[in-house]
C-alpha cells in the first residue's frame, strides 16, 4: 500500500512538474495504475491490520500504540480510496485534474506516512508480531564478538544478555542482542 501510493504520488508530481514533455503521458498512466492497485491492496492491508489488532499478544502500553495506528489507518484509507476513485473517474473521461486533487493526494500521502511510521513503531519499538529465536543450546556462540556465550531465551520478547563477556571491539554496553 505505502509503496504503491507513494510511487503514484511521486509520478504524478513529476508529470505535473514536467507537463508537456513527451514522456509525461506514460508516467501519468503508470501513476494512475499505481493509485488503482493501491486502492485494491488497501482493502487487504486493512484486513491484515485488523486481524493483527485482534490476535497479536500485547500489553497495555503497546495496545495504546496499536489503537493509535489503527485509528490513523481508518482515517487515512477513506481519503486514499477517494483519490483512487477520483483518478479512475477522471482518467476514463480523459479530463485534467484540478489542484484540489493534488492537495488531497498530498494530505493522503502525509497521513499514510504517519500511519506507516506508527506501524513501524509497533514492530521496532514494541516488538509486536516479532517471534524471538529460541537457542537450541545454552552454549550457543555469539558470532559477532568472539566467544561470548548467551543465556537461553525462555520468554517471548526476553532480551538476551551475555554471560561473562570478554572485552572486545564490539561494545555490548550500548545495546542488547
């Protein structure tokens, strides 16, 4: 969804900026196809997001972040559907788009960017939907910094810490593995 809409937006703005060039008609058609496919794929994206919202294990703090992401998605999708529909109607009639179309598209892209950022936060800040790797052996070696032995992960989301770390060029004090 994100890639399709942002590609469409960039192509439309590029075609608008270089209006009259021999290639702008092809770029505009490609942009509109991206908008239409983006509109269709957004239904799947919303469905997958709703499924994740209802099934991914989470705590109260991450639930608040999930709800914020969901709310942004539900506000953004209708705007993007509107832009995709407008694109389909105007392209079929071969009419020019007025500046309002581009303004609504830019607002929709901004909202989509915020929504995508909030979705990324769910994964990278809160660890939602991420399955931890369970080491098969408690004596598993840490490859990046020599022979530091790692503790066994017993709980999902547990941060592993080295046991008796040896000094190395790889600083373990600034992050967890």
